[in-house]
């Protein structure tokens, strides 16, 4: 088994001290090391195949080169996958590495952060106040829309409001909402329902009829039947995402009904299959790539600043959001 090349090996090959190697390879400013010596150290490191010890660097700095992205406890959908890819690319441009991890069990976020010692934390899902307080005590940089923006509906990005506005403009007044029943989606479902309820209230519409719906055609057919048979039949439905919109279309088809003639259906995210639905799905497109890049910039931009560790119980250090949010856009097709 080959022995790992160390900074001592580089120092011997270059004919300099270990301190000089450390100064050169870590890019420390303020050292009077000649360009020729720097070139000699770098050439020796390349020749020997030297790579710095991540563990040693973490110990020295008090943090690793990782940016930790905490994900909600839900299946990894296309939009979230795009966000992770975009954030990873943005973080790597800063010489760091992104690690995406599902939110651990209750109270587990601080211990995960402690074990990884990340340079920064990106929260795609909200944390409880005790967990935020524990993170605050470590002084870690936190990028979070939930804590950085005052509007509690901001994490919905305007998707629910866009759905309702489009349906209301088409003359619909009684709106249904189909959301997943799984607990892992709970925080996003709560925000979406609040955003839709708020939009209905602002537009003078009755509060929506909410159905917890799995991705099952028979179950969707039951929801469609209930919505249409009530004293105030639902004439249009907002789906949590495009997949739940597909379920509603299947539920309509099971009754020999179609969208939008019998019930308008609007989705969210605009996945590639949306245009191939029968009928083609009207949906709301979000710029997941831009959102991922923005999260990454919020997290890594201030990393050169010194860490001020707050007193125990203080609020978490949350980086302010960049002005505005990535816009959402209505993609008008046939279903609504």
C-alpha cells in the first residue's frame, strides 16, 4: 500500500521548511516568500502528487470545506434535484464542496452539523427554534428563506398565488386543492395551503376544498366525484405539483370527464412530461436552478468574514436574502 505524501515530503523535495510549504499551499498572505521559492514548492507538490489533508485543514480552521444543505424529509423530486445541482456548482466555484443530507430526526441537525463542521449551512426546510438556537451557539453561517424573509408565505415562491390568480381570471370561484398526504411534505403543504388560502381571500373567493391525495387514479376519481357532487361543486383544482395534477387528470378520465371542460386542472413545477399529458398540462414553472444558485451565494458569500459566536440562546446567524426571489411563470396549455 502506497504511503500518503505529506507536507514534509514536499518540503524535503523543494529544500524548504514545512512552514514555507504551509504558507505556499494554503495561500497565506503577508509572507515574504519569493516567487521562485513558491514555484519550487508548487512544482514539488505536483510532482509528488500531494493533496492536503482535509482532516488537518478542518482542525486548523475549525470548519471543513463543506457546505451542508439540509433537505426536507420528502422524496427527491426533479425541482429539488435541480436546486442541489445548481447549488453544488455554485459552491464548487468558491473552492468548496456541497453535501446534501435529509433533515435528521428531531433534534438531529445540530449533531450532524457538529460532526461535519461545515463552512456554512443551507436550509431548504425550516428548523425548530431549539435547533436554530443550538446552531447559533456554534456561529455557523445559515442561508434560509424561512428565517431571512419576513413574509411567511415566501417559501412558496408565489406558486400557489399564481395558480389561484389564473383560475380566478378564467372565471372559477370554487377551487379545490390536491396535496400529498405523506408527513414528509408537511411543511411545504402547509405553506402552499396558506398561500392559496391567502390568494382566495384577496380575490374574494371561498376558501378552497382541500383533498389529501396519493398518486392513485382510483383515489383521484373519488376526490373528483366528491368535489363535483357537493352543493357548491369545485370547477377548478390546484395541484401540489405536476404529478398530482396527472392524478387528477386520471381521476377525471375514470368518470369519462376531461379538463378543462368538466374541471380545470393546474399543476406546479413544469416537469418535462407536463406538455405530454392528455390534455397538455397548464402549470407554474419555477426557476429551480436560479433558486439553488441563490441559496449557495447566500451561504458562501460572507465566509471570509470572522465568525461571531453568539451567546447561548441567541438567534441563529442568518444571511440576508438577495433582493427579490426567482420569479415563477405561468405555462398556459390546455388543462386550465
